[in-house]
């Protein structure tokens, strides 16, 4: 599943080698099969640290930071480029090409689940399976879809972020973590604080205004939707909407825990499901 790099260069002239350095890309582990771990909004690759050790023996793991993460030099964030999810897909595919990966499992959380879906549509031959944690193709409600939020609720969030980012983080982190796990709240708060506030607000607006519902049927890879039973960001109904609308064979795995970040708050439960999901589909 790891071949020779085809020498492609990223958009805007970003060669693969440069992007690997910019986004702190690492490949670790000893297995033959490749698993990409792609973190969500407000975190960085350190969010996987509680689950990573359980997969190093059997898989080669690709870790990277999204360009908006606080662990990436904010000078690399181009506001004119990262206006849609497509630029993040470009980054992911450039990384895989630069590493010479020709087949992989993709494990994405939240924001990154949308990146994985679009990447699998664009390059279906690359992806053995998509494992999507806390996924949502659309956060806004409409007449026939319950995404969980009304437009005015987003307006309140954005206003709070602009008015006092630190206070917003202090309020949002425990809500997102959900469970009574102080260490997880501290960790999520740390990586949220590390984001530059203007970048955080810009990305939040882009994510919350995205709508992937119309392209879900174009996904051909098998998918596993991992959803906690109580998530302030993603209603349970969204997991079953994805099951009904994704084009590939799709299953839903419910974690009997609370919160939007189970890899921080309930890693043991998540590891169990991830192991089963990865083992269920070989290549």
C-alpha cells in the first residue's frame, strides 16, 4: 500500500516535500497497511495520542496537522485559498502522493470527515475504507434535514468568538467534550487556544456553511460512521442520514459515551471500534 511517490506537486506550487514539512507530517508504525489519522477543528495530530499506541504494531500510521491547526505556522494559512473544503482535500492528496501511498484506510474526525469524503470521491482508488467519527455533511437545519443548528445559533457563536476568543474557548471546550473528563477538556482547550483567533473564526464559518449532502452518493468506498450517543455538535439522526445517503456500503457504530471528541474522552471505547472496523476490511 506504500509505493513510489509520483512526484505530483500541490496546488499553488506547493511541492509534496514542502507540504510534509509545513503540516508536520509523520509516518509511524510497523505494519504493511496504511491508516491516515486526520484530526478535527480545534485540535491537531496530538489528539490521536491516546489511541495511536494500539495501532503501531499492525499498521503504518500517517499523521498530519491541518493547515488551520495551532501547531502550524499561521503564516502558511492562505485566506484566499482555504475558502472551501477542496483546498484541504488538495493538501491530503498531496501528502499521500508525496509519501508514495497508493492505498489506505482513512480515519477522520469531525471537520476531517468531510475532507475524507471529498478525497474519496476525487480519488476512489486510494481509499480502502473511510472511518468517520462525529461526521456531519451539513450542520444547519432545513425543512427535511436536522443538522442540529439554526442560522441564528451560528451567528451567536461567531459573535462570541469575535468578542472574546478566550472566553468562548473556556465555554465551548467542556460542552464539546461533553463527558466529565477534565483532562480531555484541558487538552481540547489547549489546542483551541493555540489557533489564531482570526483563523479559527474563518474556518468555523467555512465549515458551518458547507453542505456535502448532494455528493454523498458519489462515495464508493465502504464507510463506518462512529457516533457517540450524545454529541452537542452532531445529532444522532445525522449518523443514520449518512448511512442512508453514502454511496458505499455503510455501517453505523454507536459509542455509549458522551461528547464530540471520544478519542480524547473515551479512547478505550473508540479503540475497540476502530480495531474492529479496520480488521473488517482488508486489501
